[in-house]
C-alpha cells in the first residue's frame, strides 16, 4: 500500500510537471505585458483550458517535427540541417522537481487526507517558482487563487477522518505569515515584492496546518535558503550585496521542508 502510494505520487508529479513549461512560458512576462498568446514559432495556443494545458511544444510544432529528417540535401549537394521549433523550456527538470516534491510530501504524510491537498498544490508551487526565477514576478492569477484553494482544501481535509492538522491554526498561519511579509515589504519595498506577500498567505496557511513549531521552521527555512543562495552568489562574484534575487522559490522550498517535517512529526 505504502509503495503504491509513493509510486502514484511520483507519477502524478511527473505528469503535472510536464505541464509546467507551457504555463510558465505564458506567464513569464513583465507586469505591463499581456500573457503570451502564441508559441515561440508564432502559432496561437490551442488545447484544453484555452491552451493553458499542454506539453512543452504546441501541437503544430510537434506535428512539424514528426517524420522530418535531421538534414535536407539540396540539389547543389549541400546539406542543410533543419532545426526543430523551440520548446517553451526544458521539459525534464520541472517534471523531476515536481515528482520529487510529491514523493517527499506523500512519504512524510502517508494516507492522511492532507496528502491529497499537498499533491494538488505542489505543481502550482513549482510553476510559481519557475515564473519567479525567470522574471522576478509572482502573478496574482496564481497567488490569490492558491491562497483561497489552500484554505478551502485544508478545511475539507479536516472534515475527513485521520487528518493530522488544525484548520483554524492554518488560517491563523496564513494571516501571520502574510502579515509578516507585508511588514517587511513596508520596511524595504525594494527588497521584498508584493507578490511575495500574497504568496506568503498560501504558504503560511499550509505551514500553520501542522502547528506553530512547523510554521516557524518552514518560514525560517525559506529565509535560510535564500540567504545561503545570495551568499553563494556573492562569494562566486556573480552578484553584489544589492543584487535582487527571486525569493519565491526559496519561500516554496522552505514550505516544502516544513511540511515534510510536520508530516513526519504527526
């Protein structure tokens, strides 16, 4: 049973992770720009959910690649290599990261009902991390629904038998972490984006599910991971002390660490 659950989590993570590149490509734009409506080859997006769901190459590009030889020889005898249309992003990395995250969460949580919540939310965490890493932006179209969905799904999880957390504490955790990040934003708006504040509401809700020790551990882990990364860049002379780095991926990684810790501790 346990091995089957782990295998199912890995498959779910890999499958949903393959959907990340297309959505990340569409969302990774500057704030004043509209979401991308066409693939790198210029084909309008089509498919499920108005083109938001799909693999890392649009259907027309994929059809163009199938059966095309690696090179075409012209009458003059010259060989011209025909390159495939560009994909939105590397496809393996998001799938692997999502699969690993899902496996860790399920391995720590087991068959408790909140495991289903973590599996549903994990792909969106990876998507937000990818977008923030590319353009230093956490879109409202993801962060705000994620906060509402986290609270609602954990509320449903508490109604089921065998849950390992507390929904009221989860809600307080969302308010606490969101408020803490908002205070940091007011103190230093150049160092903390408002997207981080909105993401903190969802992450605080998830961390609060397992209680305050896990809440503080996950919140601190996010700052620790971010500080370690920034220090490493400075040591390697790839950034200065005032270089802006995307903080969302470290917030999400810290939350993952906190949830694994909380799942094991229950």
